[in-house]
C-alpha cells in the first residue's frame, strides 16, 4: 500500500502512525482528526467485507473473535493487561521509529515501504500470540465492532497503548535524530 498510495496520503491507514508523525513534526495537527475519522471508517468498511465473506461460507458456524485484539481471557495466549499494554506500546514505538527513520529526507530513497512492511511483519510475528497485534487503533476498532462481546470494552487499550507508543517515538525521533533541532 505504501507504494500504491504513499504519494497521495502518505499511506496513513493507522491513527497511531498519524499521531506519531504529528508529534514528530512530520504531519500537521490540523489534519489529524479528519485522517483518524477516515482511517476508522476505512477499517470498518474493510472489516465489513471480511465479515460478508466469512459469514457466507457454506459451513459457517460462528464468527469467533474475528482476529480482534484482547488481553487476559481474550488474549490468544492469555497474556495479562500489563503484558499486552507493554507489548503494544513498545511495538508501536518501534514501528513508528522505522517509519520516521526510513522516510527521513536523509534515508535512501525508495526503500521506506520495504523497511516498513518488513518491520510490521516482524511486529505481527511477535505480537499475534500476545494481543492478536493491534498497533493500529482503526483495525482494532473495526474488528471489535463485528466480534462484539468482550472485545468492545477492551478497545480502550488498543487506542491508548499504540498512541502512547507512537507519541514516544515521535518525541524520541524529533529529539535525537531530527535534521533540525528546535
């Protein structure tokens, strides 16, 4: 997607990424709310398509968790709230550091989508057993809305943790590695 729409919107498909870029001085705060609304609506539309596909299988019985994010009994590996919070903060922080570093004007051109994609793949491999991998509040929201049950009340974590991680990355990158220090 970064190669497909990166030149149009910066490929902002994730509210945490938009927040991290804003804190890092790479995205205007005035565009933050409209982007987040669009990201959540896009996530819901994508989940609706998946829901339509899954529930129209001939032997469909239950939606299950629909790959929703969760902690405690809703964590795939039964990880605690604290473990899930730490995983989501740290992994989102590293995701944003990859994004900020690979899209820096001083970075080699054309390779950012590769670094970002491989970084996100590694993040998923690490965190699917822990939380089903959020690092994206829009994706977490869309899945939880269709799965229902206990996933919706747990959504707060999958907004708070990625946004905290992204904001930390924005501050760290701007402070330590920004071309122009304020």
